C-alpha cells in the first residue's frame, strides 16, 4: 500500500527521464526500483535525492561499496524502514554480500541494539576519556 | 547522571574480577569503561553481555574489526544511545578510524536516515523483485 | 494483518455508537477508519482517545487544521507508524494538502532526520545560548 | 539543559497549585518533579497530562503498580527518553523494584531490542496464525 | 515479503532439528514460528538466539511469564517491529493475557510514548534526586 | 560531551570561512552554532549540509518559515535528538514561536506519539481507501 500513486508514463517528463537514464547507466541495469518512481512527482526531490545517493554510495570513495551498503542497511534496520531494508539488502547482495556476511552483520546490529537498550536503560554515564572536548 | 550507582570495590567479587581481567586481556588495556561497572551488580548480566560482545566483536571473523565497529556505531546513532556513540567512536578510533572515514560514515548514516524518512513518509511499496519468498 | 479482531456489529454497543456518531458529525463524513473499530473493544480507550483527538486536532485553535495534520504526519513518519502515515496523509489531503506542499514537507522531514543523525553521530554539544535554564 | 524556563513562583497560579496539591496528595510526598514544573506554563497541558497519568498509573486497576511502572520504563528506554528513564526508575523503586527485578527487566528489554532488530533486519514474514483478522 | 528465503527441509540439518525439537518441547507445541525458520540458515545464530530467548523468557525467574511477555511487547511496539508485536501478542495471549489487560497495557504504553515526547520536546532537566551517582 | 573536537581557528580555512560567512549573512546574525563548528573538519560535509539546510529551510517556499521550523522540531523530538531539539526550538522562537504555539505543538506531537503506539500496538490494518495504488 502506498500513500501516493506515481503518474503513468512519468518518463515522458524529460527531467525524470534524464535521472532514470543516469540511474540505469550508473547501475548498469535497466531496473528502476519504486523509490525513484514514487518521488518523481517532484523533479527537484528526484534530482537532488539521486544526486546525493549517487555521490555518497556509487562514486569511488575511501570505503568499499559493500561496506557502504552494510552501513546503510544497519541504519535502515534500526529506523524500521521496511522498504529500505529490502532495497539495501538487495543492493548489498548485488555487491557481493554472502550469507555468512549477512548473518554476521545481523549479529552485530542486533547486539548493538541490545547494548543500546542496556546503556539507555541504566543511563550509564559517559566515561571522561570519551569526551573529546576535554582532550 | 545515572539511574544506578555501582558498588564500591566491585572487583572484590571474584566473578566480576574474572570478567574485568578478561576485558583487560582481550583489549590489551587496563581501562574498563563504565558499561561494565554499571552492569556488574548482576554477575550473570555482566558475564553474558561480555561473552557476547567478546565473541561477536573481538573474535576473528569474516568482517574486519573496524568494519564491525562502524556497523555498531551506525546502529547506536540511529537508536540515539549517547553512551554507545561515545564508546564505539572511541573503539573505532582505537581500531584505526581516520577523520576521512569518520566523515564518510556520517555521510552514509545521515543519508540513510534521510531516505528512510522519505520511504516511510510516502509508504513506498516494496518492489516484487526484492521479495525473496517469491524468488 | 492485525493482532486484534474487532467484534461484529460493534455499534450495537451504545457507548461505541455515541463515539462513532460524534466522529461522523465532527468529520462530516460517514466513513469511520479502522483505528476506531480496533480500539472499540474497550469503550474507555475509545472514548478517551477520540475525546483527545477531537479536542487537539478538530477543535479550532491557534494553528490551522492543515498545519496540525502536517505535524502529526511528521511524527508518525519518524516513529515509523505505517497506519498513521496512511491515515494522516489522507487527513492532510482532505484539509487541502497539495502535491507541492506534500513534497516540501517530505524534504523538511527527511532533512531533519539527516541532521538528527549527524548531531547524534558526532554528539555535538548544545550551545550555552540554547539553554533556557541559564537565561 | 532545557529549552524552556519555568516561571518563578508558579504555584501562585491557582490552577497550577491545585494540580500540584493533587500530585502531592496522590503520591503522599511533598516532592514535585521537574516534569510538572516545566509543563505548568500551559495549565491545560498540565491538568490534562496529570489527569491521564493519575488515572492510568495511580488509580487501582487490573495490573499492579510495579508492573505498570516497569512497562512505562520499558517504553521510555526504547524511545530513548533520558528524563523518563530516570523518573520512572525512581518511581519503580519507590514501588518496590528490587535490584534483581531491575536486572531481569533490563535483560528482557535488551533481548527484545535484539530480536526486534533481527526480525526487522530479515523482514521475517508474519505467520498466518498470528493474524487475528483471519481467525 | 522477506529479504531471505529459508531453505527447504531445513530440519534435515541436525543442529537445526535439535533446536526446533527443543522449541517444541519447551513450548509444548508442534508449531515453530517463522522467526526460527528464517534465522536457521546460520546454525550459530539460531542456537544462540534460542538459548537466550529460552533462558530469559521460558525459564522460571522472579517475574511471572505474562509480565515478561508484556514487557517484551512494550519494547517491540516502541521499536516498531511488526513481526515481534504479532508474535509476542500471541505469546502473551497463550500465557493468559485478557482483553482487559491488553487494553490496559496499550493505555500505559501509549501514555508513556506521549510523555516521552513531552519530556524530549521540552528537554526537561533531570531532577537531582534521580541521579544515583550523587546519592 | 562530544566525540569530536573541532580544530582551533577553523575559519582560517577559506572554504570554512565562506560557509560561515554565508550562514551569518543568511541569518543576519554573527552567531554560529556548534553544529557548523563540529562538521567543519570535512569541508564537503559542511558545504553540502549548509547548502541543503539553506535551500530547504531559509529560502522562500510554499510553507512559511515558522511552520517549517515546527516540522523540523517535531521530527527532532521523535528521533530523540537533544541537540536538534535545542537548536530548532531556538530557531522557531527566533521566527516568532509563541508560548501558546509551543504548547500546542507539544500537544499535537505527544498525541501523535500516543496514537502511533496504539496503532503499532494493535497492528491496525490500513483502510483500503487510504491505498493510493488502488485508487
């Protein structure tokens, strides 16, 4: 279910088509996932979101592409975004995520959540040595 | 501020001392951060939490130690755990996190949060190809 | 899917009928959305929830009805409540939300989430001038 | 630090004084915690919030007072509300929470968070038998 | 929809079968819910998750089984885990949760969320008496 | 406390100075809040974050500046970002937020959180009429 219905034939809009073409070329795939169809009603939102996703996630950088997808997935899980968990699990697999790696990140993410709730639960005070302002 | 006050001389408890000694040896450091002092009032909670943290985070595995800390940090940020953000940023630095890497993961984490809110905001339907049950 | 199945013919209960009639009259519509059917198993929960929603959201106040719905929607997105995002997007549209406004609030909400994660990620200290207790 | 500074002598306002007196009488204590001082700038917010807290938490009901405080604490931890974790840990202790119970609820809360992240992480489909609409 | 497809005949794996048998015996039921099928691709994740869930939730402890399920449910609601809300509502019902109790915990959980947002919204400072480190 | 210590004399970096000057000019104020000092270690992060905040929040648009700040604040409260709640409450006040409006948005935000938890708690199914894909 969705709160928004994308327009038919949305690629007839040249600004939308330009972004979709760049997505296809960047990903070397004809497939455009729903995220882009659903935000295409506002060309500005579409163009800027894609520009940022492309720059941060698809351009070469210090971190390798799979590590970046794993981080994206970790945040999406913690923020309970079903769409994003699905799309970034698929993206991570496309970049080589193995079952063994998948299992390991689930162990780390769920352990982090567990200790997050312990620390928040007891309101554990931050150690002075962790405070960079006093270093 | 804390909702709990650790006992004085808590290492006089041999079960607590055994865990603290293992933390020091595993980390090759004399420093024990507050997390462990504050959960030491229940030896079972202390022993099992450390056992899991050690196994998942400190033992050799498929992912390298820095990647694991970055994932832990990503979840802690999304879950708004101030203690955990501080302790795992320190841990990531101890494992070699550079300023450039730190900046890059902040860019990825904050972009993920942004698109999480876009996808949840428009309730974008999950693409059929992402559904593994139908694959 | 639901964890609860509303009773059949729940409006035969006069307390439920009284609330449903007030919802219809207040909204000038025959439609009762699922929220009210699903909490009607406890008349007290139904009556008090509706009384608060009516008073805060439907009664004239300083803020205009559309602004109030946009705020409600912003919180529902951040809290990842799929039902509430759907129902309050519909309510906002009924109160005049245009596509251009919809797009703008998505841009604000997702930017806020992005900087929330930056500020939590770096644990940026609160500026003294923001502290009203010291003003 | 606070974003709001309560007025001096706020109990000179008779509506505020009436609520504060009722808090003192209900709790059989002279102490008024900051929550009530900080929302007293709007008498309506103060009166209605206290009315609901009193009715749900302080009036006799099916659940015993300590169980109710533990549930309140669990939600406050998951929602990362530092103020609420502090105030409801204190309230739970005042109602008899022992260290052993405190430790046990921390174990349950943190385990729940762990499996929440596993289930959200793998997007585990809901079993048909859990769907009450089909029962 | 799921991001993972469990293997067919997964119980042919003896480590998986051993866990599933223990789940059936512990719960005195033939039914294995999806959680366990979906994490069975990694025997270690399956065994350790079940061991912890069994120890914390199924073994006799200070808190009674229904109170423990209610706490688990409260966290799952706040963390917006649809799967967990469904499975732990079912578990709570199996342990005797009545409609009246269900309604009461919903009132407590939703009130807690309300005051969590008030306290976070005004950044109410924590009362000195709540700070155990200074006690 | 912070996990990062901004460099001394950071405005000696011309890219940082250019952004800080634009912040001062846009806001017509000499004050630069900590957010910008703490992300200035990465000029790209600083420049792009400010560009987006300026474009979305400071440029004329359909929504008025105060409404935009209220939406930003609502998300920051729900995401439990203490820094952002402080900075955007101050920003909202600078744009004219009155005590009466402040109180009203707190009532809306906290009510939304309450019904978010009711809807998530009972997993209320989304009404068919809310599904735009079927419209």
